[in-house]
C-alpha cells in the first residue's frame, strides 16, 4: 500500500511540475502545430502547383510582343523558377505510332555535319567556286546509248580550294537538253567524305548536259538542324478573339509553354491533332474567331547569315572539271522494245518517275500521260466526276488552273477568302463538281475563319467515294519549320482516313502530290528550305508506300524542267502536273490497278 501511495503521489507531483513548467494554454499551440503539419503533408502537392502557376503568371506578365520561341531543355540554376508544366510537345505522336515514327526518323537521318565555332570562317565552309563535277566513263566502255546510266563524280571544296573531308552538303542534279526541251532529275549519293555521285537515266537521243547545284553547304545544314529543334515556333501564328466590340489576339502553335489554365486548348477531338493559343486577357476561349499568320521571330548567331547568300553558297551551280555534256546514241535493241534502264552502275541506281521531252512529261511507270489542255478535253475527262482537292496553296494552284483551262467549269461564289477558300466549281450540263479546301493549322494563310478549319482526315471521313470520285491531297510546305514528328503525326492520321475511304469505297481514286524545290532566300531557307522539303518528301512517300494511291511527282517534274524553281511552279509545269492527274482520272480501267510501290 505504501508503495502504491508513493507511486501515486510521485505521479501527481510530476504532473504538477509539468503544469507549472508548461501552462495549459500552451497545449493548444502544440495541437495547432500538429494539425498544421498534417494539413501541409496532405496539401503539399497543391501548394507546389499553385506556386508554379503563380511563377508562370509572373513570367507571362513580362513578355513583350516577341513571339514565343520554345527552346530545348537546358540545366538551370537553383535560384531559377521551375518551367511551366507543359500539356503538349512538338515531338509527340500517338502511342500506337511511336515505333513507325522512330523508323521514319531513322530513314531520313542526314549525314553528320560540321559543328560551328562562334568565330568560324566562311572560307572554311563548302562553296561552289572550287567545287567541281566530272563525268565518269561509261560502265563497260564505249559510247553512251539510250537506256544507259550516266554517273558523275562531285567533289566539294571550301573557299580556299581545299577538298572537304565530310558530307552533308545539299545537292541537286539534272540532265537536260535545252533544244529538245528535255530533262530528267538525277539521284545524288553522299559518300560522306566530301565526294558525291550523281546518277542519271539516259532517255533520249542527242545531246545531254549535266547540271549540279549546291543548295546548302553542310555548315548551313548544321544551322537548320539546330533551329528546328531549338526554335520550332520561329514562325508564330495568331488566334483572333472577338466578342462585341472587344477584340484580342494571342500567339498560337502546335505547342506552347504554359500551364493548362493559361491556354486555350483547340486540339481536334476526332484526330487528336494538337493546337493551342494563349488565353486572351479579357475574352474567353469560345470567342476564338479567326486563325491568321503572325510573323517570324529568329535571330541567328553572328556569321551564320553568311551561310545563306545568293550567288555565293545558296542554290549556286557547280562547274565541271571537264566536259559537261555527252552525246547519246540510239539503243541497240530489238525494235519496239520498251526502254529499260541500265542499273549496273557504281552503287547508285536511278529510277526516275519520268522525264520531259519536247516539253511534255513522259511517265516511266507504264501509264500514258494524255495531253488534256483545252476546255473540251478537260470537260469530257471530268464528265460525271467529283474531284476533291485538299491541301495547301500548291493544291489551290491546281484548282485555279482547272477553272482557267476549262471555262465551262464555273466557280461558284461561296463568299470565301481568296487565299484560304473553300472553293467550288461546277459544270452542271456535264455533272462535274470540283472543290478545294485548305488543310488545318499549322497554316500560314493571312486569315482563316475557324468555321472553315477542317482537318483532311475528317474531311475524307465525310466523302462517300466511288468510281466517279477522285481525291487529291497535297500537304507539306507549312510543316517545314516544325520537328518532323508534327508532320509524321498529321500524315499518319490522313493515311488512316485514306485507308478507311478505300475500304468502304474501293473504286475511289486517291492522288498524292509531293513537295517541289523552290527559290530560296535567307528567310525561305530558315522557314521553307529544300532541305526541309527533301526530308518531308521522303516521309510522305514512305508513309503512303503500299497504300493504293497514285503520286504526282512534283519534285522531279519541277527539278527536271528548264524553268526556275518556285514554290508555285510556272504554268508549263502545272499544265504537265494536271495532265498526270487527269490521265489517272480518265485512263482506261487498266491504269487503276493497285498503285506501283515506290
């Protein structure tokens, strides 16, 4: 009992001592702190997100009118605020397309190009002044004949005359005869040591002259590769918002660096194609009214502009070290035998889509290109047909040619914008309908009402199709400034729509227009270079390989022609392109068998 009494009194005394040292009112403080700790643990993630968003808002508030130019991720100092949480990427594709996208990117891998020091000298870069090409002897000796393959060795040198030891220069080659208005595109092989081989099919009798063009030195490609990855938003587009008398404009793009609450998400529900605009300050996202071109924002590093000089290293001719022309004799074969190409060369095989002779394009895929150049012939060809044209301004150019060459095809006034369309033309007596609709953003047209923003894949899903329906697709130029994943994603959605169309209506004719070379300036090089087009053209052909479509090889038809390159080729080239299109539409059934694989 004494022990228990002592224990209790000891406990009581200790409790009294505790209360003396820590009055009862302090217990509320401990309780409050404990609750605070639990609350912070539970809501810490929301607090972090809130802080991030506030930092993003502060960062956005100091932006000037300069266009947003997302850069590649770099390491940051501990004192810098975190980057806004992105909900988009320039490099994303659908999960089911990841493997195919990687294979496509591997297929266009460019030879390694030189790195550039800040104080590099132009004299050490590739130039045309001391670069040369040499016609190689005929494989097996003897005279050149129709059906042979001509090969040319190209040696690139710098401005000091020193031979380059690495590849990566952008070269174009063609064989032509100005008197015969004949021409064929050549194929260039990069040996990655400063030398290249250009190969040509010999397809006509008489004289043939070699022409080799340096489009870009390899050092310029280094710059183009860098800006594509670091400045994919260098051409920025705008969203114009309006409600009543209040108007606002914000920057728009495939991807913008900002948290979701700062963006208007206009991603297409059906295709998943991403498109974002910064939220206007006064208006709502639902007030988006017009898509328009914004501008260009990019400053090159010192000296880099000198890599894009006309007459110096931008689309300049390379001279021959000896004769630049040959004489082609008739083919020594049985009469009436079709032309066959001698491919027993030195590792380069050229298989051109066709060639010009007397200014007329002759296809080499076995089809006959009809000359349908007047109102009567075009109207007879399209009688009872529906022709849908989808794409960019190079496809709109085809619509404009048709209504000009066939006046009976009357343009119906849809009160649409001159540049963007949509357009429609009718020939009621012959039951002909021709339409044009531009592709959805990214597109650099002056203005495009959002009611007219239509993705090609969605449009194709609305086409009934059938034996009297032809669809033409041309989409390439407006995707040049973006990483290739943006283009790959768009083409894969279109391919799936084409396959759905051909499944429900197998008789539908689908024609694909390729890219074409163009005139280049500094601005054009940074936004729409032939180097960008070469890569995207290869992606286009690969994606549609094996699909039952026809190609109009605008690349070769422009390169092989004697007229200068232009984004919108001149009339003689367009006339030949439309002859190919109309020949596919109006040819006998034999020409509509499964398309030849590229």
